[in-house]
């Protein structure tokens, strides 16, 4: 498999390099040079395959032998060991539930697959590898859970003290073993700066073999395509057009869906559903992309003003002069505010006895709007996290909800973290101690 950088088509690397060094020097993002079309027979027979089998086949086609079959089989079966069911919410509107993994959010798919793939590529190296990751909340939890007890890898998760929710903090600080939480007296940007400085510091580099588990790693995108195929498998009526609504922030999920469509998955079109951080819906309407500072909303995992995967979406459709035209034939965009989000949670709970989380609610709203405009389609929205992770918002919408046992289990564990000032010397001394 070959990948190129979106900033320089001549910068070509193999999968191992793209996974272990996710930041090309030209500051682009790695994209597959070729996205192969899957034979029609696969789609005809898709109902016979398990979720993991689908993941295995899709990865084999996409990575074209970069991972030996036997290894790939193990990687997929260890990473993708929980379901992604499609649930009917109302006539022709379905929820694709992506919250059945260990941290109850879709980021588990990417984090677990990335951990397995890194561990495989690093098994060829002699030295233990250390992952440094800065988090503002959910990503760090999924990464910590994904790498927990993965052999040969040690993880330091840096998070801003007092700026993550109590539950998120527990998901970062209670693993133990190879996962070390560092509570930084500063902001997310301070955490990010410490990580960046550490990675290039000569003394630390001679003591540690560093790698990064940042969110733009292509290894996080690949498994996010699996559940689109697996959702298609679960639909009973495959003759009706399928429209998929993706609640989006950094647009990794949507990019993975567009890749699945490029591979031949019969999805008619996608909807980029956002909160008021709507630079992509605005781009789809006007053809102009203008990054903005982010706005705080109730669906806070989507509060992104400059989506990191946007260049990848363009790259998929890039042709002389017609990128925007081609993109808008597959993708439309819609944005909803907090009061629409709360009333969607309330209405769906009342009418269908289904619990939307604040992110899925935005995906649902976009389905509802498009269904009025185009009747003869089936709509699927991604339910990106369990509502129990956002009990404060849920309480505003419908009152107290019950919290799943997985989450309660985190709450009862003891926090273990090293408290540091936002100061590089302190962080360095800590790592060298
Ligand atoms: C990260 C996240 C999103 C946004 O996904 P992107 O791939 O960044 O667009 C949506 N919902 C939840 C719950 C998330 O954690």
C-alpha cells in the first residue's frame, strides 16, 4: 500500500511509515494513493459475513498486502470485538449505534485498531515505544483504553487539570499498567505544546523511542469505514436509496464513509450534520472554506472550527476545477443549534422511546429534514456516543437517565495521575526520573 501527503503528491510512504509517523514534514495528511473498488459479489453476499470478517476483507483490499493475512486476522479480531447494531428509530430512520465499545464512543474503533496496528509494526523494532498524547477529553480515554496492556508500548496521556469532566478524568486515570496519566496545570494547548517539545528534545529522544497517537493517523480512519459496510449488511431492504447522516467535528467519520462509498458501498449520499460550528456545511453551500474559532455547544465533541480531516475530503474528490461540484453531488450539509438538539432528544424519547445523545441528535435532525424533501430513501444517522456520557445535557432535555454499568465502573475506581505545572523542564525531569 502506498500513501501520499495531501500537501505534496510526490511525498509517498508505505503504511508502516504513515502509521508510525503520522505527521509528514510538509504538514499534509496521508491518504491512500489508490482506493480499490470492491467486487460486486462481496455486496451480494455481505449478509453471510460477520462484522470482523467484513473488517478483514475491507482492510485487505485497502492495504493490499501491507499486513500479512495471519497478522491482520488477529489485529481485526482483537480490535473489533464489539457490535455496531442498526436500530430502527422510526419509519425509514435508523440509528447506527457506535457506542458498544469499552469507552462507549465510536472513537474506540479507531483507537483499538491503531493500537493493534502500531504494536504489530513496532514488534519488528527492538526497543519499547512510548506514546505521548495530549487530550481535551474523549480521545485520550479511547486511546488509553485502546493501548491498555498492549505489549511493547507505554503511554503518557496529558490532560488539562479541571478542564475535563469527572467521568472523562476517570477514563484517563484509572487504567494503570502501561498507561500513565499526567495532569497538567494549564490548558489543552499547554498539554499539546509539552508533547510537541518532548518529541524533538534530544535528551528525551535518546531515552525514549517516541511515537504519536494523534487523531489524524490514517490507522484511525480505516476501521471507521467498517461500520458503514456492516450497517448496509443489516438493512433489510437494500433496494431503497440509502442516505447516511454523520454528526461531525473533525470529519474523520465522514471521510471514512466517503472512502467506503469510493470502494463501491451503495450509499446514495451523505449529510454532514454539525452544531453551530458549521464551516463545512457553509463550504458546501458557498464553495468557500473559511476556518473559524470554535463555539461551545451541548454537543461538545463536535466543537471544531477548523476540521482536521477537511483536506482529506477534498483530496478524495480532487480533479481539475471540479472538486466542489463532485463533492456536493455526494454530500450536503446541515447545522442545528442547542435548542433544536434538546428538543430532538425530547421528541424522540417521547415518540419512539429511543435515547439520542446530543451528537446523534444532530444526525437525527438532518435525517428528519431530508426525509421531508426526499421520501423514497432510508436514512441512517451515526449514534457516536452513549447518552450516559452526557448525563448533564440529558437531564436538561428529559430529566435523569440511568448510567450504564461500564461507566459506573470507571466512577468507582481510584484516580492515579502525576500533577505537573505546564512547564517543559518539569515534564522532562518527570520523564527522565
Ligand atoms: C469525536 C466525536 C464526534 C466527531 O467525530 P469526527 O470524526 O471528529 O467528525 C462526534 N461525536 C462524538 C461523541 C465524538 O466523540
